C-alpha cells in the first residue's frame, strides 16, 4: 500500500495511510447499495414509464398525421371548388354573348343590313363581360412599345418607339399577361443618300 506524506511537526511532513475514497454520499451518511432485486424493479418501472411516454408520443403523431392529411384533402377540395366557381362565372358571363350571336344570325337572314350594328352590340357586350372578369386590354396605338407585353411584327415610318398599328389586341388578367398585343412599331424615317 502506498503512503502519502503529510507535514509533520519537525519537517512538516509525516506519513499516513490513504483513506478509502468516500464520495458525497459518505459525507451525508452511509447508504446501503440497492439489492439486485430492487435494481431490477427500478429498471422495470423506468422501462414502463419510457414505454408509456413512447405510446403517448405515437398517439400524438398519429393524430397529428391524421389532422394534416385531413387538412391536405380539405385544401384540395377548396381549390377545386374555387376553380369550378371561376369556370362557372366565366361561362355565365359568356352566355349572354352566345345569345346575342344567335339573335344576330337570326336578324342577318331577315335584314342583312342590320347585321353590322348587331355585331357591334355583341362585341361591346362581350368586352363588358370580360372586363367584369378582370380582363384589361394592353395599351395600343400611340403607346410606347414595351416588349414585355407587345410583340412587334413589323415597323413603319412614324414616331420612333411608338405603336403605330395593332393587328391583334393583347390582354391582362390582373398581373398576368394573357396574350401580348401584336403591333407595328414606328421607326424614324431613313435618310437616303443624295445622288450626284
């Protein structure tokens, strides 16, 4: 056994036997170590508690998963209902135009000269219905050419960079471009060299 030197009276060092290590429990009073049977019982109790917590966590997970799945299905149904409502409103808005065209064809057979005013009326009605749905025309003749919503199909002499003619109107629906306007853009007159 090793000995540890301690200070003595004369030289400041004396030898003594090392004490057994005694942790904090020894300072509070000696406690007996649990028996193997008690240790097994404690481990079983801890295991049962852990299993109960795991089961509760599984049940929470299953409920949460079911809630999420129901939310996903409900969202899909609401999205489809919104699409259906949008189509319904568009069809309802265009039915009046269909009726007007049928009437115009009926008048064209009786009085062909009345066809042009009738068609103008149908066109105005259709434009009103489309505007109610949020459709807006892209700026046309006289507007500055913008390649984001104009498609240039040619140029003519005229005010440079300005739309001179519209071959097919373009339209916006909210912030979304439905179709660009097909336009002819002005260019400055070319200077021809003088002949001598």
